[in-house]
């Protein structure tokens, strides 16, 4: 079944990266549904390394503020929610549960490169799923990489095996503050068939 044009518009063609937000909260029930949908997306060996911190309260926003690049402070403080998309560097410890039909833990234990590559690649993939799930649930998203990861890790993940990957502001965007859509490559510029 192919999605309707309306659904494709909501997910891709009309969806935009938002930096300005309506003063409308995002309910925790929506965030729960968002994570449940995100976790259904495929990852290598069902590794699911992404971890999600939903920064909503003023005190949590202030805790995040020192880690933000100057250009990301105002939009992040104003966003109803900022997701810290983390990656669990000990994801492989959960593989006996998540991938029970093989000894997948042994593929990673003691192999720092495989752990780092898999955690980064698959948590990034899960971040993409989260953005699409957010759009499907009527939210807007503004992903960002302008932050000091070491500061985020110290503030939110100290004493854990989780490290930050990127941030996503979530809420109901203010479309009146959008810039025109930036150009995109054509098929011929970005792809080929062999």
C-alpha cells in the first residue's frame, strides 16, 4: 500500500525544519507514543542503541543551555521539548534480549570500533525515525548538531554508558517564521543506478 499524497506531504514534501515554536506544550503521552513508534524501526541486529532524554522543564533547559552553540540557545529554550538523542555504548549487553536467536553480544564485546560504529550509525538512524514519527504525530522537529557533546554528557549522562549524538527540538512550529525551503538535489545529482 502506498501512502496518500496527504501523508507524504506531512512526512516529507511539506514538512520543514522548525526554529520557532508556538507556546503549546507537548503532552508526555505523545512523547511515549513517539518513542514506541521510533523503536519499531530497524537497526543492526536490533541493537537499538538510541536513548532519549526529553528536556522540558525550565530547570532542565537551563542545565542544557551551557552546552548549546550561541545560535541554538534561543530556539532551544523556546522549544516545548528538546530531545537529547543519546547512544548507549553498552547496547550490546541488551542483545541477548533484543536479538535472542544468535550470540550477537559476542560480535561487539571487546571490539571498541564495532561498538562505536554501530552505536553511532544506528542511534543516528533512530533519530531519523524519531523525526518522521514526530511528523506523523503532528509535531514539528528541528534537529541540531551545534552543541558541546562533552558538556551534555557531563550534565545528563555522567556515570552512565550513554553519550550524546545530536539534539532535536520538538513542538508545534510557527510556520510564519520559516525561511523559504532551501534547494535540494535532483535525482541525477544525488543518485545513480548501476
